[in-house]
């Protein structure tokens, strides 16, 4: 969601410059700064951003410049001029000082001259802002898309690594059951010594252990989530929230496998998997 875009639009002596940058955010959060006389266009600007962006904290800076002579007028306050002249005459008559009041000095006195901004062409302002904003948004999105492709590639690499870890866990599951069976038989033979083992009860215990420790459902769901992850990344739609959900589900399945397993090898594999899921979660925060 990180990017920057800048654009200008100029016509009939008006020039509008739009700069916008975006950073990561769970939702779409906009902060628009523009000249006071253009605030009537803020809602239009927000709607345009909503149509182009789904997530991110977006900072927008709008600058206006004019080369039109009619846009600024100088107003002379003749009453203030007469007041200054009258004050100067009174001072001169009562205090023996040289009168050095000139026209140029008079024009610098406070409130003699004021600058007035003339009314702007609102339709022209709206048109120029729309053009500049759309071009800036296009450039911002291009930057965000480039970042998204890089992040997506990284996530896919980690998804492939997760697939390999799940393959290791799946291959280890039947070995764990067989090792438990051998350990249990050895312990029973040692404990019972010359007494014959009840094979029915023994097999029932093995079945109970196998069923309790089974992680087949979790592995199937993990593989399904990997498929959804790849499909979501390949989509042109905004996918950040969908990826958020998938990451939560990946973490949930890993935790369940970890809680069911008493095997050190599987536990270590689960820890590796959770580490990769966490890295994916961090990257997903950068995706719209």
C-alpha cells in the first residue's frame, strides 16, 4: 500500500498540483489539504480516491497557482490615507520636525493597501483538480502495484516453503504412530514380563492414539488454504482482507497440529511453519 504520485493540470492561467502518498493502514484513511477557497471540492476528491483505493492511509496535498492578472486586486483605503495625512499635519504643526511623508512611504503604511482575491472559476477548478488527482492516483497505483508484485512474489515463496514443511509433517505422521506402537509394546512386555499381552486391548489403544493424534484434517485444510492463497494473489481485485483471513486460518491449523503432536520432529516443523506464517502476516499488511 506504499506509494507516491504527483501530477499537474494547467489551463487558462490556473495551475493545480496534486501530490499524494500512501502508507499501510487496515482501512482507507484520507487526509486532504487544499487551499481554503477550494474546500468545496473536498468531497469530490474523497469520492475519487475511494473509487481508486481500498486500503491505506493517504495523504493528499493540493497546491494552486494563478498567472491571471484579474485574480488579485489592490484596494486603496482613501479614508485611511486621509487619516494618515491629517495625523502628519497635526504632528507637523505641533512638533518642529521635518515632513518627509512621500507617496511611496504612504503606500507602505498599515492598511493603506490591501490585496483582494477575486472569485475563481469554480467549474474550471473542479475540472483541473479532477484531472490532476486522477493522474496522481494512476501514478500512485502504479507504484503500489509494483510493490504489490514484489510482496506477492515473496509470499508465494513462503507458501512454497510452507508446503514443503507440511509435506514433512504428513510423511512423519505414520512414523509417529508406528514408533508409539513399538514403544508401547516394549513397555508392556517389560511390565508384564512373561504374561501374554491382550492383543485386542493393545490394538484398541493404538487405534485410540492414532485417532487422537490424527492431523489429516488439518493438513487437508492447510493445503486448501495454500490454493486459496495463490488464487487470491493472482486476482486483480483488492485482496488484503481476504489474505488477512487466510493467514489467521493458517496459524489456527498450525496451532492445532502443534497441540495434537507429542513428536519432537513435528513440533519443530510446526514452529518453522508458524515462523513463515508470521512473515506472511507482516507482508499482507502491505497489500491492498
